[in-house]
């Protein structure tokens, strides 16, 4: 399954295969990386990490579509799409996470929205156990 942006979204920047960039990257619009990047990336908009990309960065974006490799933490305000060729070694924080079969994620995920106080943990009491949990095994 391919994630496609709306037709009015156009790529406003591109780092092609074979490029090597180090530093802090800030941009507006949609940027596609197909080369190597080391540093940090920040935008309120869209980042596309191409299939040949190798990104070593902590990333803060509005949305991200991952086809290549990322080594670093990702924080997305709206959505993370990890495709079948995508690889992430790092933590992801986003309200919407889509992972295709074949993708790889080595890290923790957090999908809380803007209000972490809304997350409620309810402890499980002994009398609320399922029938399977109550059953004793006499092997």
C-alpha cells in the first residue's frame, strides 16, 4: 500500500540520491530526501524519506512518510506512515501511526494526543480475570 498525498501537495525541496548533508534542516512545504542526512530536521509540514535515503537525525514534523532508513527519534504532530521498505531505529511519538507489512521498527511508540492527562490506566483486579487466567494447570 502506498501513502499518497493530496494532489495539491507538491514537493518543494529534494535531496537526491548521492547527496550527503550534515546540519540542522528546517523547511516549509514538502521535502523529499533520497540521499544521506546527519543532524536534525524540523518542520510543521511534510517530510518524505525515499527508499534509498539514510537519515541519522532526530526529527520533528507535521507528517512523515518513510520508505528508507531512519536512525533517530521521530515526533510527528499528525501522522507517521512506515511503508514496507521503511526502517526506523528510534522512538516514535504521533497520534496516528500506520505500519505496512514488511516494515521494521526498533523502538518505542507513543500515540497520545496533545493532552497526556487523558490517558487512564485501570488496574486489573483479581476478580476481573478472564476464565483462561482463572484456570489452574495440573500438568
